[in-house]
C-alpha cells in the first residue's frame, strides 16, 4: 500500500528536526515498521503493508507536531515502540485464537484499546506508558495490592514500578519506599564485599537507584534516605517483618527460591502495595534450583487481588536491537525442543545411548549369578594351594610313576578353578570336565621309554 502526505505550510526547520541528520530518523522508522519512505521537500511517500504504512504516516505526523524542539533518537525509538504495539493485532481478533481470562492474570494485549492514561507525579514531565501493555501494567499497580511484571529486559518493568512508588510517596499515599532484591550474581562469584550492610547490597540495587535518581533527583533521594522514606532491605533479612504503609518493590525476582518468594509475599501489611518484577528467561540460580517467580506465577494465577502482566519483545523500549536479540534467543530456545521431537525423544532429554559390549557382558554374567564380587571372594590362586601339604609323592601318574612338580601345580590350579566356579554358582565337576585338556598329566621321560 502507498500513502502520500504533504506538510503545509512548509517549515524547513520542522522538516529538518523530523528527518534528523542525514535522514537518520526516517531510516529508523523504515527499519522499525518495515516500510519505505521517500520524500521531496515536504511531500512524503510511504509504502508498505496497510497497517504498517498507516502507522508510519501517523508517526510522521506526530513527530512533525513535536518538531518545534529538537527530536533525539531516544524519542523516535519510544514513539516507534508505541506505534508497533498499536499496529500489532490483538489475540482476540485473530481467527482460531480463544482467550480464557483468569481472575488475576493478564497477558500481553497488544492491539486492544489502551486504558485511560495514568498521570504520575514525578520529576519527569514526559513520563507516560509507551505501549498499551505498559498502560495496563500501571493500571494494575494502582488497582491491586500485589502486581507481578514478568517479561524480557527493556520493557520498563522496574522503571514504571519505581515511578508508581515515587508518585505514591509524593501524594503521601505511602510513608516509605522499600527496595529489595536477591543477592545473586549473574554467573560469577564476587566474594565478600566491603562496607556496612547498605554498601554490600548497593551493587545489586543499582538499577533501582538509577531509576530513583532519574525520577526524584540526587538531592531528593539523599534527603529521603536520611528521613527514612527510602529503605534498602536485603531479601535474606526480611523474615519476621511486617511492612505497613509502604510501597515495596522486589526486583529480579526470578532469582528467588520458592521459600524466599513465599516469605517475601507474606510481609505485606496494611496500607502496603507490592510490585514484583523479573525475567524468567534470565535465571541465575544454581542448576537444579527452582525459581520462586515461576512457581508464584503458577500458584497465584487465580488469586483475587493479585495481577500479572506478561511483557514480550513488542514492549521493549530500549535500543531497537534489544527486541531483535530477544526474538533471536527465543527462537534458539525452541530449536532443541523441535529437534528432540523430530528424533522421537522428549524435549530437553538426550537420546539414549547404546550400552557398551563390556556392560552387556557384565549384565549377562550377573543374570547367571556369577558376579565379579563373588568370583573375587572365591579366587584361590594356584600358589595358595601349592603352599599347602600337596607334594609330588601324593600324586601319581597313570603308570604309577611319581608325577612331576608341574603336574602337581597343574592339578592345584584346577582345584582352585573348581572351587572358584563352585562359589560362583557352578559345580566343581563341571569346571573340571570343561578343563580336561588343560588337566591332562605331563608324561615323564621314563614313562615314554617304557611305552616304546
């Protein structure tokens, strides 16, 4: 589809702000919405799919209205994220897709009309949700005592939660803001950190601090810490506490254990509001440990008063490359499951290997009752029997001549073999009969001359 539009009256300054240096903003819109934009002076031509072309033209008009001031790349990317979310069809509008609403759950709802805008009292006057899903996330935080924000990085889960906390503190809806996070490193062990308790947990809470500095300012944050309006509470030391009239934020909740998650959720007191954020695709717990966020999503899905917001790649409002990175990792995570299904094996489980021949022989020997431990326990060597009182004079050859020492040792070895076979489940007679060739006596020189 091709759409055309000409901005009148012509304002070269606004056009320069709209297009950006070397048409950088136009190229960003083309990549973000998969359209082609051509212009001649103030006349623009947009070509692409019907919904994408309409979104691109609407975005150009919105940016042109804001072009009285310089437009930076960040504003363009935020506007692109909002345009992509509005252009995505709702799941309810796709044929064959049926949604079953839960009592407390809320998944991605792109394409559906966004709720009424939420105005937050912070230092950022331009703070507003960029996607319909973010708008619903804010509505759920304001309307529920416990809200979960689950999704990939860059979707605004933590920043919007901190913005709601600052707004509640400014309106005196709560008396303090409590920030907590599990002390789990991303695949590394940094050891013991110096300083007091606050300094030890500061590196883990740095993303929350950055949001506070952006929304309140450095001086306001410092005074709030001095007056006790801001508190850093390590998750490991929250057992037994009751958080009344507080706005509590648990960040990186995917790194909590089920026991920690239950402990934290039972700290909510009267007049308190709690927000839990996390990304279940980036769990840093040791292998084999369950995530408390995953279990809470399953257990609390239908509990009244609990809301869940599931973000996806379409809600990413950071660099546009992040959305493509998230999509690539999601696609790569599905490849092993598809390969396992094609091979007939269960997803996540390796195909069975053939047993080695030695293992097959060992299992066969065990089935006959002759195990290696039994054979070892009854393994009397020829030297052990020869050490007894068996001498050459006690054993005679077939012609009455004394047998040689080799004959005695050979019979002693056969006796030892027979005893070992008997202990392993076989009779001594079977062992001697099976070894008849080796048990034949060695004739002496005198016996050979007599036979001639």
